[in-house]
C-alpha cells in the first residue's frame, strides 16, 4: 500500500475545500500551507490542518473521505501534523474518543486563542454533541 503525506497541490486543495464544506468543518481563514493531505495509491484519502497561534498549535479541519474511514489514515495524518507543530497542540472536537487513541486528553485549561474557537463551534456548528477541548500528551517524549 503506497501512502504519501504531503502539502496539497492546487487541485488537492480544491478537494480539501469541497470536503470541508461537505463534512461541516472549520473553514475560517484556510491557507493551503496549513494543510497536509494523505494519498493512498495516488487517491485523495484524508486531509488535516495545523493552525499556529501565538500561544499554541491547533489541530483542526481533519477529515477522512468516507470510503477510507476505519483504516487508520486519520491517525497517521494526525501524527504527521503533530510533528509539524511549533507549540503545544490542542484541538476542539465532538469525537474525543477518536483523539484519545492518538494521545490527546480532555482539558478544561487551554490557551486564550482557543476560547474564540470554542465559542465559534458552539454558536455556529450545532451538531447535537458537546464540544471538548483536548491537549496532546506525547507518550514517548
């Protein structure tokens, strides 16, 4: 199985934007340079974004194309994004159990830059589930 993780080209970034709309993910101030894509056998499979703030790195806008879910592509992409982080990594999610598998823990203490993200999620993205803030804790520092 040939898996490649890299920054998207222009065509792939258009696919990212399409799936961001379809999956109802955070589309604020998206820049191609923030993203990584995962290609499996040259097929667009998954995407994710790392937003750098002054006080933290935020993993966000992570998605796996439906036909490729359950094959650990999201976890591999998450690990690749974490490696690029310049600060401690946080995320806001409604699926905390998924991110616990890659060493994130729920936290009530988080950087100020995420307060606006939490507010945006709870007021603009009504998904019927509670939003949680999680912090990455490396098991093997």
